[in-house]
C-alpha cells in the first residue's frame, strides 16, 4: 500500500466479502473507493458503486497493513424508522414547550 491513492483488492475483498451495493447488488472493488484522507492506517473514503453509481457517502476504514487476515465487515441494523405516531408525539412535545 505504498500508493495512498487506492486500497488494493487484497484488503477490500476480505473486508467487503459479505457486502454489496444495496441498489444493484454489485460487489465492491478497489475502484469503488475514493480516498479523501489518510492518517497512518486510517482511511477516510467515499464509497460509490462503480456499476450503478450509488453514493454511500464517507466511510472510515482502519486497515492494518501488516495483518495477513482481515475479518469481514457486517451490517449493523439501526433503530426502526420513525412512525407517524412518533412525529405526532414530537409535534405535541414541541408545541407544549413553546407555550
């Protein structure tokens, strides 16, 4: 990884083995990453599907260049989406605080 403008596939393939583009299901490769900044083993990148162009925004990768094996990344589900009731409750709360 002497060239800091790309992350070789030998690091990308194991890390992203279980992940793909949520729009077109294309696998990610070294061409999917635009490195914005590096600091040692920390890479701040923009992740874009090279097949359909979906922009996943900025991601932070900590890649140990001396390690022979990297564990695959996993999707961590966030909280459930807000409901209509949540919006109504928030509206009532704000309205009561402004009175």
